[in-house]
């Protein structure tokens, strides 16, 4: 926007209004567009090449999948890319969230391990939120002492609200 003067109405929208202004440019990512094409291929049962994907491309792929995948597709994903064994917390967190939503039991031991080893609120809150009360409480009882007090307070409230 260098050299561009905003009209007073645009300035109000950019500075004082919530969200992106109508005049904001919509970013386009060639990498994400390529992932979207591969995602469509994967959903049709085709093999795809993910060897050069970045973390962000993986996250885009996983978030682009249907929310309800079913056991067969979850197994297919895990078998192809060993997502349950991922050492990348960003990818693993998204995968574990998908595992909870799809009741993918093979990932649950890794979920419990992750929740007792990683205490970052940005990771653990969505996972606890997606878990049923019984499982969330069982894991949280063991993990709570390991979490930062701010994370504890957030999760204490979340678990209380699940009751």
C-alpha cells in the first residue's frame, strides 16, 4: 500500500473496524494451491507425493480433509505417513485432534503421551476440548502438575465446564 492514500472511510475500516477490510488483498499461495490439488487426488484414492512438504503444507492438507474421515481413511493416512509417530508438534497436534474427532483409537496412547509431555496451551486446550469428559479428566489428573499455572487455569475451567 506504499504511496496509496486511504479515503477517510477506508481508514476507518482499516484502523477501527474488526476483521479484514473489504479492500484488503486476498493472499494467494501457490504452495497451498498445489496441496489442494493433491488433497483432491488423495480423496479420490490416488497416491500423492509429500516428500518436499513443509510443516505449513502438512497442516493445510490435514485441515483441508473432511472433518469426518472414518476409520479406513484414518488408517490409510497413518499408514502412509506415520502421523501418530510424528516428531513435529504442529503436525502431531492437528493429527491428534483429527484422531479424537474420528475416534481413531490407535492414536490414543500417543495422545496421552503428548498431553503429559507438552504443556503449551495452544496445543493442549483444543485436544482437551475435543475429548469426552471421562478421558479428558483421566489424562488431566496426571498431567495437571506438569502444566504452567496459566494452562492449568484454562484447563481447570474447561474441565469444569465439561461436567
